[in-house]
């Protein structure tokens, strides 16, 4: 695997109206309105082409811009997990715009794209503030013609070279100091050219110290594969596949 190419960062603009704060990628959006961060807006335009269920509904959007170019996006509302999520659901303590989950993920996506790493483009985010509480939404690019590893391995196995490629891509992120808070089999995609992508960087961050967290990141991923193999009948994953992934991860990226 070659080192990621350095590319130009996106251009961004800000929007503020009453208690709503937004930033958006002006390379992707010409005429921004905050309603773009609402699923109902796209449903009225018949632009919803699919969805996925997690803590909430993730919407897949096909938007034709003013130049007639089809843009494939993902819209996600931020929800809390765990026991606290049962009480606060989608409410977070506001300590400044740049500390919100949406702003941090938008900025991390921007950083990763500038480094040439295979991650989604940041499109826009919205933060709605009410007193000391905020709610947030994020638009990012959808990886076209791609499926996550759980969906793929539920149907068929992948070869040793692909396992090594997955390991090499994860290593590329780690070498750049990119911490993925929830690295699991659902957040690794393969497109129809067998290119590896990582998605869903909520609570991720760029770290300078690489002493311990990469090992913990990999341990989390291994637990994910083992969990899915016990949960899904016929799941095409074995411990030997993990060794191939590690072979790729431990190889020198040139």
C-alpha cells in the first residue's frame, strides 16, 4: 500500500440563525439551508434512497445539485448510547461549538481527507442549542457501491490479500494519529473495487501519543469480529483471517 496522497482541504462556510449553528463544505453545497440537516427536508424532495438503523435512523440521500451532479450523502442525528442514553437520548452539555460532537467529527473528517485517508467527506453539520443543552446532526458523503464487512462476511469470505489490505489501511490511520472510538466490523467498508474505507468517527480524534491506544483499538476490532461470528450463522470469519489482517497491519507502509 502506498502512503496516502496529501490533498487540498475543503472550503467551508458558517451559518448562524437564532439558536442554530452550522458549518458546511462550500465545495459540495452552493445554497445551504439548515433544513438540509433534517430528514423531512429530503423526504419532501423524494431524495431519500435508503436508511440504516442503529441508535437512530441514518438516512441515505441522493441529491442532484444545480449543475445536475448527483451527490450521495449520509445524514445522521447524534444519539447517546448506554444507560445515559435512555434518559438524555440526544441531549448533550454545551461547552462551546468546537467541543460539540458534530463539529469535532466534521473537523476530523476534514483532517483525514486532507491527509488522503479513505474516509467520508465532511458535508455539513448543525448544532441546535437550548440553554446548556444541544442536539446535533451531521451530513457526510456516502461511500458509493460499498458494503460493510459484516454484510459482506455474512454472505461470503474474502481472500487473504483483502484481509492484509484492511490491516494496512487501519495502520495508515494509526500512523497519522487517527483514533477511531468505535473501530468494529460494521465501520469498515469495501467498495466494488475492493478499496477499504473507514467510517463513523463520532468521538474519534487526532492524537499525538501512540503509546497504548492503537493496541486497544485493535483489541476492540478483534472483539467485534468474534462477537459477529457467534451472533450470525455462517459468518465467514476465522481466527486465521485476523492473523492475515495483522500481517498487513504490521507491514511497513511505503
